[in-house]
């Protein structure tokens, strides 16, 4: 794992991917992703261009403030922005708060190529080796089996402490969430 830290946001790199600070040119592709019903299937709704841009700006600001966050992911071979993978501190009051969550969202045409797992692995390494975190959490609606598969591929374990997401209505099909975790000790044992 490469970690670049010269008074600017940290960048991570894998064999095929670069995780970096967001650029204005990423916003259009990000808005297309956030408008794609399949990409947004396990989120409350698709986002408008304005909502998507506001989200990208918040993510970018958090990276500026901390040096890390939900990094923009680009393929090294063509420098194409394909989504985000990274770390976030949830603002909702969960039973497992405070915590650092690992998450991802990638363009649908890049699914099935191992990008989420590849990028998430380098993020987990960064979280434990550089940030010295004790554990990482991840959660998703129980219907989102693809995301849970990524969690398992990066060594996370289902805690079997399912919960109802506080931002969702009681009759929302996405209400019930699975909670995954990996500790530094579990990661070191892999």
C-alpha cells in the first residue's frame, strides 16, 4: 500500500486503482451513478444532480478536514472515475456509535470486476496500520447481498446484531440492516 501524505489529502493505490481526493470532473459521473436506479437500489432514493453535487462537496470537505474519507476511485489505466470507497464516521445515533464505517459505491458498468474488494482491502489496511483503529464497521440493508459479499471478502464478520436504520420509515423494505465488523486483531490474523 502506498500512502502519500505531504500536507495534502492522503492517496492510496492498488495494482489497478487510485483512491484520491475528488475533482470537479468527477461530479458529472457521480451524478449519473446516483441517478441510476440499479446503483441506488439499496438507498432510499436516487439523487438529483444538486443532491449528488452536494454529497460530493461534503465528502471532499471531510477529506480536506481529516486527510481521509470516502475517496474518489479511479482506474489507473485510463484515469476514469468509477465511484468511491473509503471511511466515514456515521452521524446517526446507532447502538454501535461512535464508529468508523467502511463503504463503497461504484458505477454499475464496473461491477463484477473486483474493484470494490480491491479498493476496500487497501482502505482496511490504511485504517488499521495508519489510523490505528481498533475496529471497522459496515452495514447495509439485509436485501443487499452483493455488498455483504464484499464485506465478507475483506474479512468482515456478520455481528448478527441486525438493526432498523433510524432514517427509514417502519414500512420501508430497506429498514432492516445487517451489521458487519472487523477488528484489528481479526485483520492481522488474515
